[in-house]
C-alpha cells in the first residue's frame, strides 16, 4: 500500500514537470490606423519608409506621419478609443505612441495645418500632446483642436470639452476649459489669455468632427475672428 502511494506521487510529479508551461496572455498593445480617407492624402507608415497614398486600414507606427492635400481629410484611430481627424493641408509626425494602455503617452509633431482630437481614455500620469516650433498643446480630456501656421509661427488651440493646456517654449502656459481658445502669436511669443471660442472655429468643429456635435451644441460662441487675431 505504501509502495503504491509512493509510485502515484512520483508519477504525478513527473507529469507536472513534463507539462508545457502556460504563458500569460499578452496585454493589448496600443496601435494607430486610418479608418477614413477622403481626398488626396499620403502616409509615412513607419520611419525609414517611403510616403505612399493613404488608404483605409493602413497602420501608422511611431515615427510615421500623415500629410493631406487640398480638400484631403483623414481619420486616424488609436486602439484605446482616441480619434484624430486631420484637416486639409496638414502634415504631422506621430513621434511617440507608447504601447501600454495604462498611463499612455502620445506625442504628435505638427508641422502645419489643423487636427481635431477626442481622447476617450483616462490618461492617468500619461499625456497627449501636439508639439510645434512655437509651443505645445496638450489635452487631458477630451476634445481639442490645434492649428499651426509655419509661416509666422502662429499656434491656436481650442478646447471644446474637458481641460486643455497651451504652453510656450519658455514654459509659460494657459489652461483652457470647455468653450475656450487661446493662441501663441509667434515662435517666441507667450500664450494669450483664453477667450470664448469664436463662431468660425465652432463651425469648423461641427463640419470637421461630427463626433463632437453634442459638445458643440451647448457652447455659445464669440464673434468671428478679426484680422488681428487670425493669421
């Protein structure tokens, strides 16, 4: 009886040792891909690749980029639910797209043009930023548009919902809340004090970013921009 128990224990030990090791499932990795392409647009899928005609389903790796032509528009989806809509005549590089879902870090280098962003996931200690030669615009959640004019360095951010921040190269910043906009009027300028979003830019939100219709509907805009505030 004792021998039988000993043999059974030995067999169980040997079977356990020979069993294949189980591996934990890989956590979801953040990725970015094009879900809409309208009009002329190109992508640089990854660093050290060639620019190609943009098409739905293309993946965009960190270091890749997008540029749209006249009347060209693109929607870029990040797998955590973030939506980026790219307006005509815009070019950017997706400099950083951290793979982890917790505390994600995303950085775009905006060379020219305008993008609209909806961040749907809590960032925690992470960040979502657009960097230009004149400064950085950051959104904590959830709706922000950024436009940059390389000819004069004029940078404008609008915050449709949540909290956004516009920071100059010297480190001074302006915090924006829902329904506000602020600008940096040149490469070495400081942020203006936030003002109510003007009616022209609110209408751009409605035209270019249909997902923001509900947020835009509760905002009372200011007057159209004057030549002194718009490049």
